[in-house]
C-alpha cells in the first residue's frame, strides 16, 4: 500500500482535501471528475468498477467519504 492511501485508511478523520483525493485517484488510474453545471461533488469512477462515488469538495472532507474512497481504491487494486 502506498503512503497516501495508508494514511487515509488509518486516519479518515484527518484534514483531507479534494487535492488529496485527486492525487490518490491519479496514482491508480481512477477518474476524478470535477463538478459541472453548478454541482458540488466530484465523481469518482473506474472502468472495471460498477460502483461510482461522489465526494463533495467542501473541506474538510468527512470521514465517511474517505472510508468509501479507500475501500474503492483497494477494490480497484484487487481487480488489477
């Protein structure tokens, strides 16, 4: 497990930003699309995953979203 993913997994209550989310997604080839048309949530997706996530860019990001994101990344890695 890389450093950022492990830190997020161990401390989901940390002061995580949307930039941290974008960095983690980029490392694993996961799409992280910013909101369009006045929305407030980033869309997280991967071609091998049926599930999609939405994460608000409001800071700090709530721990529940970080937990879902880390589980999503681990699931993507398991498929590769």
